[in-house]
């Protein structure tokens, strides 16, 4: 079974984004995203991240996306 991640943004209107991850890849992707968390942080959420950290996270998210292809 695939996993679906959904998020929304109210910046400049209302946007909903969704991503599906194959059950074969979910654990590998979770490990990679976990590496993006700062010490003591439970999860990565862009709204709570500072500008410099956001600019470091974005390319890493692109790399994680490549893992699932």
C-alpha cells in the first residue's frame, strides 16, 4: 500500500499538495528526511524553519525525491 502525504499553504491563495510514496520506499525515505531534523526536533516543517535552513533543506528534499524513482 502506498503512503500519501498532504500539506496545504495559505500563502498567496490556497494551495494543496500531495505526494505518494511506494511502500517499498517509505522506510528509506523516512530515514533520509530524519537526517534533516535538527537536534531535539521531532519533525521538519518548513513554516518553522529559518531562511538559511530552508535554503539548505530544499535541495536535500530534491535528493530524497530522486531516491523514490
